[in-house]
């Protein structure tokens, strides 16, 4: 491979990156290098590391700088590091050791942690993944005021193009497994999902209209097509529905290449512009957490008096559906209002006998917590609430974790996603293609070739280890609308025990 001379960052590059003041008590703190930092030896006397902030350039170190990074092992104090490395030039761009020590523990760099002890005491038990999450939250700062409609605004206004979002801002299970991986039984997420739907009988008789909500770049539809023959795909209408306009072109392009008769609609899934009883199969992958949250106070739930008309509507929904919410309530409560609105819409648009699969990270008890990402905050989904609503609406429902549904292999190790993000930056600088996805060690070797021996710090997790991607936190809600009704006949139901019981007559 041909060596490339990387461009050197200018002084303007670091504008706005505030240094840490190295005086007083901080001099007695110790420094830990963040785990899973990948180091690339670009030349005999030049090493590269990557700050967390994509807007900052790669950090280039000479031998002295590499030694400084290696010395951050939790034993040396900041004062000792300054004495040993502070005045020496540690990088090809002439930054000295002090310059690096002042910045590396700042959130935008996230290369080191300074403290009297590791985040949770003994270094072997340190919750580095939790620390990194806090670092990311501190760096992102999110929007200044998170209103209840900030998620819809972000997806309409904050995403400017189809490329980079799932490589930098946030990734998804379907994106990580868009290429074949041993963990998915040697296939892709979309293809394995298709096999699972076939095994459950959801493709027989074949659905005449499939709607995929929040489809990302469209890889699920592309791979799902491989599970159906050309004859089976014939006369199936595949519709994408997404709030993010820039994604629609990629979705339809990949779907049509795969053989689908695909169309796209830019719309909010909480109010789908689809006719009643017009959909046979609806697929929603990792989209529920992006739907409108309601931020109740505890008093609102105790008194059932909303602070504004939207809260009043949400409280009325809770009352009508008899959601079992029991005090005591915390002072602030997140309620998945948009996800429940969406579930009602699914009931409306599904044909009798129609089905939907909903996949998202979530919980079964307590209240949802925020998950802070660049530029926006998502919220865990409370699946016991969704299951209650599904049954109240009249759905037949099933529920499990995503690894259980797909029968994923449990003995496969994959590269940590932080390392994949870093490798993407290195390869971009080297003008070498590289995709952020789930890699086994063998698959990574195939992707990197001669670059692999120049890397240190690569770390692998078991695919079901919570420290990797938390796949056990991804839940699946399968719902089926009762069938057997004649065209034009309204479903009949009785309400008993807080639920609707639908007849097939």
C-alpha cells in the first residue's frame, strides 16, 4: 500500500477547543487512556489516533507523543506527566506534551480520563462504556431546548443527506448487519428477517402491499427481496414511509434494483397518509424511539389534568385505554405518546388479517430514559405499555427479544463499534474504502488487508455482550389484526376488563 502524507491541521482547525487548566488539584489526579483506542502507525515516526469529534482532525504523534499516550495507564499523575513530557514536541505539527495533556481529557477528544480513581473504583471493574456515553452526551450538548417536537424537527430539518448519518451520527442493527456476517448465520439482517417472516407464515399468502416505515437507506428491502423469488415479488407494492426526505431516494433506488415495485412517501408515521385497511404487512425497524415523547410531570398523572392541549389528549388516551399506571410517580416522566399513536394508525391501515413487526430498543418496566445522540435525543420504548395498547386495540400480539426472533449465533465475536468508527476515519484519510458494520476478525482482515498489521488496540466483543451494541435490549412486537371480515364490514367488539374483544363474524 502506498504511504500517504496526511495534511497537517492548522491553528484555525483547533479554534473553539478549550484547553483544560492544569493547576491546583488536577496536578495530583491520575490519567487513564480510554480503552479501545485504535492506534495506527502510518510511518516509522508517525502514529495516528482519532478524537471523538468528527470535526476535529486526526491527531498525529511522533515517538514522544506515542510514549505520552502509553504513559496514561492510571499510575502517573498529571503533574508527573507534565514534568516528563510537557515541554517536548510530541507531534509532527510541533505541539508539545502540555498541549496534548490539556486537551485529551476534554469531551471532544475523549482520549483520556483524569481523576483520583477510575470511573467505578478498581480499574478492572471500571465502567468505561458508561463513561464514554457520558463523554458523548457532554460533547454533543444536543439542542438547547428539547421541545416535545424536537425529534420530528430533527428528522425533517437536521439531516441534510443520505450519506454519513448511519456512519457517524447513529448506527442501527440493520445497518451494522447490512452485509453478511457469521452472527446472522452467514447472511444479512434483512435476509434473515425475511427467512423468519417466511417461517412464521407471514409471506403466505404473499402480501400484496408492504409498507416499511423509517427504512434508513433501504438495505432491509434490498435484502428482503432476496428471500422472495421474482414470481413472488410480482404484483407486490412496496411503499416506504419516512419523515426524512433525503433517505427516500436511497430507499427506492435499492428496492428497485432488488426487483421491488417501490414508491416512497415523506410523512410522519404517527399520522400515516394511507387508506384504511390498505396494508398487508408493515415493517418498522428502530423507529419507535424517534417518535414524539410526552414529558409529563408527576402531578399531571396524579390529577389527570394536562398542562396543554397535547398533554390533555395524551391523558385522555391513557384513560380510554386504561393503561395501568400506578403511583408514586417521579417528578418528570417520559411517555411514548408517538409510538402509541403509531400503533393506533397501524390498526387503522392494516387489512383484516394484516400483520406488523416493530423492532426497537426498550424496556418492560419503569419509565423510558433519554438516549442522547448528536443533535437529538431519542427515548427508550416502554413495551409493556405498547403491548397493553395492542391488546386493547384488538391485535393478537407476540413479544420477544431480537436475538431470540432471529436465532442469532451466540458464540461470535465482532469488532467494537468505536473501533469501526476510528478505522473509517483512518481509511478516509488514506483514500481507502471502509464501511462501519459488524466485523468478525476474519471479515476485518479481508476488508483491511495490508493495513491490519499496522493497527494496535483493536478489541472484539461477543455479539450479545451488552458492551457491544446491547442487542438484548432490542425488543420485537409482532401484531396481527383479526381477519375473516367481509369487505365493508366493520369489526364488532365488546369491551371487557379494559380490553376490546373482536369477533370474526
